[in-house]
């Protein structure tokens, strides 16, 4: 199967089609892959894991954690419960409170298949992990809004530079690059989708305040490593790229952001 470098969403993101999200130990994106050969799951399906194996990760295994999906098979490798929770509810780990220390230390490998044919979309995949946390980790939580430092995504002076997506285009998010430069390619994505993806690269939540209701196609290129911003032909910073390439801007403000509060959680029993 052909693989293309892609970022999920938060994301994160962004889980669109068949995806792979791989992270380094310092949470630096390495390779994120989306494969679009398998048929999608029915849009109204609400899948669960038909079978899910959960085992402690090999402590001597090299590399960072990853969330992967190829065909009907879904897995995550070397992920903490905090990682799984962040993916399942689309938040940064700093937006999760009330967690015991082991949630950020113990690492697990999860492998399974959904109980519905087809490849799950982002909402369906998040729902699968939410059910897994509730059923296998006996997690009980609630969500609330709290005031905190955020970035507001707004329209810059001069208006947006965005191409309206076609009605038949497939929703997709792609991420490629190396340690110094990144490229995000979006197809049929909303501004909230963009904010969710940018959330992954910033030190605070990104809130969509563009008031742009449509769906768009666009590409965003920037210097992931600040040292790569200098020199002729060097890519711009993320803030500059958003303004120059998309006609949008990020402003540091205080605002309401969703917080996930853990009320109860247990270590899972092995299969």
C-alpha cells in the first residue's frame, strides 16, 4: 500500500481515513501516515472494539508512541493512558486533570478491530477509544469549561486565503516534513479542524474564532525548528505562515477551553 506522510488530528487529530500518528519521546512528530485504499465505515455507525488486546509495552523497545490504523486493524504502541485519553477526547494533556501519576508513566500496547465493517472516521475512532477507556480502564470522567491561556484563531486583515472545498471531496489531513520544517495539507476541512490540528503544535489550546462556517482546501508550510527560520528561502514561523498563507492569525488570549476531569480510573487487566 502507498503511504503518504500525514498528521492526524488531534487530532488530533485528526483521525481521517486510515491513519498513523507517531510521536518521539519529546512529543515531536516523526511520521504520520494516512492510507486511503480501504472503504470507509458507514457514517452513521457507532463502532466499538470487537476485540482489543491491552498489554504493558516492552520497556526496552525503542522509539516513541504511535497510534496506527491499517485497513480494519487498529493499534496504539507505547502509549500512556494520558496519550489515549488526549486522542479519544481531542484535548491536550494539559487539559486533563485529576489523573493519578501512573496515567503518565505506564505504557501500553493496544491492538484490535472494530465491530463494524470499514475504516472509522475521526469521530468514530475517538468513540472507540472512549468506550475502551470506560470498559477496560473503568474510567469515569466529566467535561467542563475552564478559563485558561489559549490562542484565538481569527481572520487577519485582508481576509482569508482559502479555497472552498468541492462538495464531493473526501475529508483528509496530511502532514509531512522533517525535524526542521512541516507541511500540513487539508482537504474539505473546517476551521475547527484546523484549530484542532494547530493545537498539536502549540503550547496552549487553539480556539476557532474565525466565524468561517465553510469547509476548505489549503496547505500550510512553516519552520518546525526555530533555528530553520533564518537564511535565504527559509520557511516562516507558524504564526507568520498562518497569516501569510491562510489570511488568518493566532492571538494569545485568555478564554474558555474544555477540560477533562478524571473521577475514577483503574489499571486494565491483561487479556
